[in-house]
């Protein structure tokens, strides 16, 4: 938690420094490394591309980069990659130094909002309009997730949907019925409660914190974490109180683990479901393969209890082009290759989620594993039956989510009553947003 606080503060500080820096976009090394200024597309070009992820993602991304360089021998790509925690600190430092990479992996929500607010990202609409980036086979809702104030700032690299992953064998062995896509929280308590009588727990934690679970819970009540214009919180306090009471009830009845046990099993491969100690785990769909691999069996997916209407498909992540890049056209060509080339998508093995192009999905559908097929079908179902993602994130959203996690921890450890926590969180969160 301290690491997150330091990160958020350093990010906000570094981004604020950008406003005082040189924003001319001039790159003194353009002539040396092969900028596009002379219009000669065969001139040697060097692109910097940055992303976060696991070693598996690093390896697959480097494979795609090699493929692109082989098809474009005049282009050399310098790769910058790290884990998630260090990535944003590194990018904020580069932003403060006016030295962001040409292409950077970007995240939906608070991060995209912050970078958009500081005008650090290029509008890619022009490259879509001239055909450099082909989004004709992308679902409109997933494309819109990368749009801020009419500017296309992020191209989705994959699609994700939050899911209740489950082991059907464990549920049936406990004498419970399998869930369907229209199940309720009462259904969940009934099914997971029976599983908990046979195994350690019925389910892992509903979330690896609070943000994702409460996001869906509030949407099921017709509300949202933030209001429509991002100037404050968008839900009534009784919604958050009800959610915390639900988590405490599940915890007290032994259906979900206490917070210290949940923390021990936070990593995907070390989840209670992967270890056969619980039948359910709530995770993003692209993590299904890793959990199934650790469990040694294929798993199934259901919506978050409450039905599909509040569900949404989320961009797993984006590629964005920095506003200061003098190689925007070549950066756009690389992004287009990354998302639309079938071989490039095969190399990634769904690590960044289900391919956003329907053409690529259809090409790959018959060749993926059984678990991958489950993910494809689940994301297709949410695309058809879900609703648009909420986009009204204030610039201070990162700080708000850190604060929410702090209060969630205090509630689950029973240091603070839900009613008091909801009131105090609102006061402090809206003070942050109104800065």
C-alpha cells in the first residue's frame, strides 16, 4: 500500500512538471535515428516501444517486434519493458523529461485520463481516417474506450471481461448446481456456501481489492463509482455500505477467506481456485489460461452475480503514441501490425486478451485451446449482452482508488464499520477530486 501511495504521488508530481517543460515536440536526434521528416519511407527509422508485463509477455512482444522488423528492414525498434509497479514511475519520469517513447502501453481509466489531461498522447484519428490503422473490424464500444474528449488516444490491444471463474467438478462434488449467466448474489451464496462445507472455502476473494467488485455492484444498482462528468463520486453511500456488508457476510460465513489469507493467494497462479481450495475465483478473463494451467484442468466462466446487464468488455490495455514523437506515422503502422496481423496475434497467445479484430478472432478461434475457447465465448457473450464501460474518470482517480483500498482493508479487518468507512471515504475522496 505504501508503494502505491508513493507511486501515485510521484506520478502526479512528474506529470505536473511536464507543463513547465519543453512541449515543442522537437527531437534533436531525429536526423541521426531516421525521423520521417523528409517523407522518404525507406529511410532508417528507430522506434521506441514501451510496455509492462510478465516475462511471458516480454518474450511474445519481442517476437512480434522481430516479425515487424523483418517485414520492415528500415525500421529498428528499441524495446523498454518492466513490471507493472515500476512502469508508471518510469513513464512519469520520462514524461517530466519530455522523453516518452514513441509507442507506450497505456491503461484504461485513471492512467489514460491523467496522460490525456496533460496532453501527452497523440490523437490517432488521422491515422484511422487515412487507413494507416484499420479499426473496421473492431467493435465500436471497444474503440470508444480509447477516446477522450473526441480524441482517439489508445488503440485496444485486446479485450477483457471480469468473470467468476469456477471449477465445475468441485461444485458438483459438493452437491451444488452450476451457475448460469443470470445468477444472483443469493445464488452465489447458496452454491459457494455448499462448496465451503466440503473444501477450504467456497470462493477466493470477490476482488483482489475492492475496485472491480464494487464497480460491478454499483452498476447493478444503476450507479457508478464516479459521476458522469468526473467531478465527484457517482453512487449513494448505501450502495457501498451494502457491498461491504456483503463482503463481511461472505467472510464471516467462511465462504470467502479472511483478508490475510486472501493476500497470500493474490497472485493468479497461487489463487485458491488454482490450488483446489475454492471453487470460484473472480478475475479478468485473460487470466483464465494461467489459472487453469496452475489448476491442471479447464475451467468455466460465469458473469459476476447479478446478471450480464451491468457487465462490460474492457480493453485489456492500449498502445498510445506520445505527442512529442516525430515518428507518429511509423508508430501507427507498427500498432496496426500489432493488432491486425494474425501471426502477430498468434505469437501473443491471448496474453493481452481476446484479439479486438473480429477477422483475427475468427481466424484463430478453431486453433486455440479449450480454455481459450471458453474465454472467446465469454467475451463474445459480454459484447452482445453487456453495456458500455464507464469512462468518467477524474484526473485524481488513481489517488481515489488508493484511498478506497485503504478503507476496504480497514473494513475487512473490522477496524472500521461500513457506515463510518463510507462516510469518511466520501469526504476524503471528494476532497481529492475537487483539488
